[in-house]
């Protein structure tokens, strides 16, 4: 019984203690858990815990205080997070707006650049036409006037000056246009096989005389491995070398100039046949050199060194164009210089090997003086809104034996063509009322028009213009200013015209003149200085058209002397002529 009563008592005591523990601790903790579970996760601090009654200043009160502190901090953290999110969103939207704005600005800038480039192209096309058109008349009429045998020596010398000045102006115009075409990506390389060693020999001969006059050493070293024939753009390469040589010759007053050429094969996986090579060129002089602070801008357009500015010559475009040409041809150009010691220009281009059979030989240009017999009377229509250009063509073609008529625009040309049925039309492309494009399209749209040769005669300097002109229906394209030989050759190509040349009628005279004795320096002394300088210049350049024109001028002054010169030219004795001219100048 005693044991049972103790057990009951213990049970009751345990139950009481459990109830007391539940009331004083477990239930308050459960209440706190429920309060925590009911807290707003978006705003934990909005609903804080309450201390259970009777537990103020107890451990539970401290626990509630701690939990409330945590909820407040969590609430603040969440609020900070929301603010940070809003700020990030604001920045993201701002960044997107800025990106969108910048993208629109770049797109507009691109559109503006394209419009500017188009405007620049239009401006260049207009300027090309406006500058080259009068130059065509100046050079054309001056060459025609040199045929007048009644001109005095003084007048002939004046014509020489006009011609040289016009050609110099044309070179400057072409420089500006070349640079603009390069920047616009409109330069077209004309790769073809040519005699590399022959080209270097021509340029060497051109500058040899100047070096002697300035008492400069002049050496040309071509490495043995350098091939005779290569395929590249000969005209551009010639332009680069002549420009660098001209600068070296202009600024070097003592010492000398050295030209070095070598060739090496390109290690290129695309070059399966092993034909691709690099041609290396060096032009070194002992001139005044270039200041270090000028080297970085030396290849900029219109930039000149101090020596260049002091010389008051040139436009500052030559080096810029030369390096751009070198890069277009697969190479580059660099310069080293020490002030007071000289300058070294180095450049290389890419070229393929060529065979001698691929090389076009340069034919001698003879002056046309008439038409062979047993040919029809060719009717030629000249269409140009510039009266001077029409007159130039009439004066060039009529004396030869062509029947020539004029039209001032495309509309008039259509009427003349319909009524007169010309064999060939020389068509200017830019004219008022109706331009050459529309007139050509209308002519070629008919069966009769298909039998009429239409050749565009335009002052445009852009190579791609040829494609536009030909697509309009023109059969050929010649650019102003033109050479007489280009006009006559085109008419032979499209009409089969056969000419009588000046030398055909004077072969016997040549033999008689030559038989009287060889050309001597004393014979050349009688020539005016300007005439002698012009002869030296054109012979050094081996410009057959200009040589023929120069000898023609000399013929009016001294026919016998002209025949001797012509005989030497026919025998390709250019060096002999240059040496005789040098003797004359040394005596002077």
C-alpha cells in the first residue's frame, strides 16, 4: 500500500510538473512559433512578437526581443534589397535607353557618313568633269597648234609652256582624285604582265641625267634573283618609284642616291604554283633628312616635311598616295631618316611571275596625217555641250578626211543621227536637255542604232564609270583629256579605218637626212632652251606621243635636225639623244 501511494504521488507530481512546464514554457514557445509563422515575409517588421504574459524580463522576453530584432533587420534588409532592385532596374532601363540612343546615333552617323561619301563622290565627279573638260581643250588645241609651220620659235616655246603647265595641272588633279578614290575604296588595280627590269631601266634613264647635272652618285642594284617579267599593276608601281625618286632627287644636293631591288617567294598556302613573290624596293638618299617629330605624319595627306615646305613644291599627296598604292598591291611602305644624314624609303608589293609571251610590247605611235585611199567617207558625229570640245574634235578629224558634224546635246544628236546616219558617234555623257546615257540608250534600242558605233568621251576620272557607260550601250570609253592616238586607234577598232602616217611619207627623206651625217651636240645647240628641255624630258620618260609631238615642233624649226632625231628614236637610241643633250647643257 505504501509503495502504491508513493507511485501515485510521483505520477501526480510528474503530471503537475509537466503541466507547469507546458504552461510556463512550451505554450509560450508555441505561441511565439505561431507568431513567427504568421509574420509577413514581404514586411517582417510590420508584425513583431509579443512577450507572453507573466514572462516580462525573463529569458522568453529576451528571446522575443532578439527575434524581433532579427525580424526588423530582415525587414530592413528586404527593404534595402527592394530599393537596390529598383535602382538596378532604373539603371538597367537607363542603360538600355542609352544603348538604344547610342545605336540610333551610330546608325544616323552611318547614314550621314554614307550621305557625305555620296556627296563627296558627286562633288569629285563634278569637279573631275569641270576641271578635266577645259584641260582637254587646253591640251588638245595646244597640240594642234604645234602643227602650224608658220609659228615662230617664240610662239612654239610659248605653246610648250602651255602644254607642260596643263599636263602638270592634270597630274595634280589626278593626285587629289587618286587619294579620294583610295579612301572611298574605288581604286581598281590593273594587274598584267610587264618587264620589271625594263621598267627599272626606263626610270633609271629618266633620272640619270638629273643626277649628272647635280653631280650626284646614282646607283641601281637589282639582285640577280629578281625576275625579268612579273604580273602586277605596272602603272601604280611606276608611280610609286617615280614619286620616291623625284623626292630624293629634289632634296639631295650632294652625295648620292641608291636604288635597290630584290625579290623573294611568299610562303603562302594559297600559292600552290609558287608564282607569288614579294618585290622589295629601297630608295636611299644623302639629303637633309627628316625631323623625328615629322616622321609620324609624313604619310598623312597634304603633310610635308620642313624641306618640302621650304621647296614650295608639291601638294603633300605623293607619299600618302604611294603608301596607299603599296598597301593596295599587297605590301606596305616605311621610312627611316636621320636629320642631316639622309632618308631611306622601303616598300614592297606582291607580284606573280610572268612569261615573256604574256608581255604586251609597246608600239611606236606615229602621227596620223590622212586616210588611205579606197575607203568610204566616214561620217562622224561629235556630241558635246561644250563648244570648245566640239571644235577640238572637228579640227582634229576634219583635216584627216572625216566628214564631221556637231550636236550640243543628246536630243539634237538623236535628230542628226536619224537624218544623217553617222558611222560613229563621239558621245559626251554629261549634258543638259538630254544626257549621253539616255541618247545612247535610245539609239541602241533600234536596229539601225546597233550598226552605229557610240564611243563615250567623258571627263570622269572614276574607273567604275566605264561599267556604267558600257551598260548604257556605248561600245567604248575614252577619258578626257585624251591623246590623238587614242581617238584614231578607237576609230580603227570600231570602223576599221586605215590611216596614212607622217613617217610613211618621209622615209626617203629620213634616209637622206641621216646619210648627211650623224646627229651632234652642235646641231642641238641651235634649239631654244625650252624646246631642248622638253625634248630631254619626253625622251627620258620614253613617252612616244610626246616624243613625236616634240620632234614635230623641232621640224618647224629645223627639218633636218628633226629627221636625225626621228631616225634615232626609230632605232630606240634614247640614251644617245640624252647624252647629246647633256653635252649641250655642259657647254652652256
